[in-house]
C-alpha cells in the first residue's frame, strides 16, 4: 500500500513553464505556472511512489512570498495534517526564498509528521530539468519511516536542515548547501539515508504571530559603510535590526555607533555575519552596547527569528537566550 503524501504547490521554478526546453533563464517572463494538481499530473508521479493528495495554494514567484503567505501555508499544513492516514507533507517552492520559508515553518509548525520543501533550479520544461527528480526525492523523504517529525529541505538528492541550508549559486543544480555542517542525509533512488542528526530543535512559536510581525530590517556591512541605513531603519519604525557584519561578526565603527544609538532608542539589535556560516563572536564591545550576538544564523534567518521573538513580546534576556541556544 502506497504512503499517502500531501503536495502543496506554491508556484516557483518547479511549477514554471518556459517557451521551449532551452528557456532556462528568463522563463518567468511568461508568468506560466502550474497549480499543484496539474504539476503532479504532468510529472507522472501519482500512484507510483505515493498516493499524492494535491493541494492548490499559490502560483507565485518566491520573491513575492510574504509573512502572510507563511501564515496561510502553516495553517494549510495543519489543516491537511488532520488526516490520520497522511504520512507526510511536501511543499513545492521557488528557490529564491525557499530557505526562509523553511526556517519560518520550522519555527511554527507543531506536527507529528515530516514536512519537506523542495524546488528546482530549472523550469519544468527546461532541458535536463531537476524538477521531477527533486519532487520525487522530497516525496520519498516525507514518506520515509526513518525521518522524525520536523521541517526539511530536499534538493539535488540531499536532505538539509532549515537552520543551516542556504542557496549558494544563482543557477547551478547543486546551489543548496549547508556550509560546514553538510546535509542531514541523502536520497539514493528509493533509499533515504540519514547520515547525521540535527543539533537541537528550534523554539516553537504560535503560528498566528506570522500575521502580525513587527518591522525588522537588515543592515549589510561594507567598507566605508556609515550609519545612514541604520538611522533610516530606526526612523522608519524598525523594532529590530540585524547587522550583517564582516566575519567574525563586526560592523564598521560608524555602524557600531549607530547600532548602539538604536539600542538606546529601544530597537533590538542582533549581530550576524555576511559570511553565511559560522558562530558570531559575542564581543565585549557589543555587550557593552546591548547588541546581541546572533549565533550561527545567517542574516535573513536571524531576521525571522527576531521578528517572532518581538511579536511574542520576549524580553531582551529571553531573545539573547534563544539566539545563544545551539
């Protein structure tokens, strides 16, 4: 008996149709994307490796994803998971913001079944498209008995944790990597193998908070950066700011001064790094200014976690504890 898996389609490259098989770069110009049911029918996976239940959700480019979409997506996952026969959920997603959606969902979903997110680097109609293989692998992972409940990213026959995975290239099929930590496991044909366990589980927040997230901005450091962007974010009403600093997690002197002033004005500041991996140093200088070290989260994921903490009303000490947790 085949496992029952729900497939939620949100659009993205995996559902996109180009003009021909060589239309690999500007295929979104035609805005032609399949819904979940049509995508499953086209790839021919129904009743082959799973009993797939298509759930039509959105047909958008993932650059258009919003926190409201995350909230709706989380509600949809909880709704379909009420089926006691369901073994797992697969979400088809554009690769541009896939890592952010996966991280956000991992912070709010409280389910007893796995949720896997997948996408593709080439459109469904492209020559040597990875859409079919990625979708098949994600379905196999969602149905695998060895997989614990939680959220996972499955691309290029690899299983990644939402905390560590990031898109590292604009075009290559192996764009999704977990720098320094590596994937959690692999998919070899019908075989799903976990090679390591994820270290700790992220904190859980009420998914309703996604509908009322406060403004949190990211300030990207570069040589010669001043405090102009940081001051503008504060003036715009930012409740939080994530500093994407140089490695090992330091901004320019002018930015640090502006960040300190932002803390004095009541804005919560997290220090991250633009390197994309590694633990941010919890420096004495930052501590003296009230700036919180962002752990090993990249700036975009630190922003999501800080937004949820602020929406919940967490104190500064609680936010620091959450960011310092492994």
